[in-house]
């Protein structure tokens, strides 16, 4: 039974990572190219909530399947007692970035949810945009370290 769970966890983790990163890239491109304020006000209130709830589900799935895979590959002892190996370094970097990414996602989601269809304060605007940019950049690094780890495992 455990083998079946870990096999599905790997595939689900991969699918959610693709969805998470692909969605992040799409929203980044949308934000960069959709410069007209009126167009933004027409698009974001419709796309944002759908994307936001999907991303929350994807993040929860990624964290859950990541924990399952961490148990399968006995990565938690390596995380708590790094040994200087390439996988130890990649695991530590990925874990730190995922923690920061999770916090940035919560901040971004809360602001987006509270202000959907409303005018944001300058502080909310700054936090929303900076957390969004941080999420986008960290996604690329998390993906890099995930690839490094997968190549080793």
C-alpha cells in the first residue's frame, strides 16, 4: 500500500508543480502585458479568484506530497543533520525557499482575497506585487533544486 501511495504522491507532486509554476508564469506574463488599468479591472476580478483557489489547493497538495516523498526517501534526517553532500545542500535550499514561498503565497492570497474588486491601498499594492514577484522568482529556484534532487535520487 505504501509503495502505491508514494508512486501516486510523486506523480501528483509533479503535476501540481507544473500547474503551480505554469500558472505563476501565466499570471506574471498577464500582469506585465496587461498595462491598461481598465482591462486589469475587467480581467483580474474574474481570473484572480479562480487562479487563487486553484493555487491554494496546489500548494496544499505540493506540501502534502512533498512530506510523503520526504518520508519515502528519508530526507528529514538529512534536513535536520546536513552532511555537506549535494543532495543535502539542494534539500536545504529547497526547504528554505518553499517556506518563504508559502509565506509569500499566504500574504498574496489574503491581500488578493480581501481586495478583489476594490481599490488597494499603496501598502496592499506594494505587498501584493512584491509577494507576486517573489513567488515567481522563487518558483524557478525551487524547480532547479527539485531537478537537482531528482537527478540524485
